[in-house]
């Protein structure tokens, strides 16, 4: 979706000022941003996250593509703690499992 369709804000967490957006009464934090020509990497990462039921939105502007995770999701905190290595590991693992046609069991609903 176009970045102009969401309401941006900034917030303070772990001694950093971070970017967030409000979309449909939910708050999301920016976890990854890419240049426009990196569309394939964005979609691969978004697909891997969506398959794991991570609540995300994708935005696009003239300057960037963004992946945002809902702030209330535990995945957001995990992403912040492991940000430098997580995207590469996730994409590599997702690609490997997909090639092997492995289906992981889904977490049981309580």
C-alpha cells in the first residue's frame, strides 16, 4: 500500500527513536526498509513472515519499500533484538524448507 495511506509517528523504545504507523486502528513498527529496486527481497521476506502468521503490512513510497510488524506482536520485540541477522537467516531457512517441500506443524490454538 502507499505509505501516504498510513499515519506515521515516532516513538521511543530501548533508548532509540523508532518509526511507526497507524493503520486501521493498529500500530506497526518499521522493521526493514529497502530501496525500490529490491522489490523481490521485500516480497520474499514478507511471504516468509506471513507464512508464520506474523502480522505485517508493506508500504511503498517514491523513496523506499517498508515492512512493518504490529507493535503488540511478540515478533516485533524479537525482530528488534535480532535485527542484523534475522532477515538473512529467515530467508535462507524459508527457501531451504520450501525447496525440500517441508511443511512445519502449526501452533495449536488455545
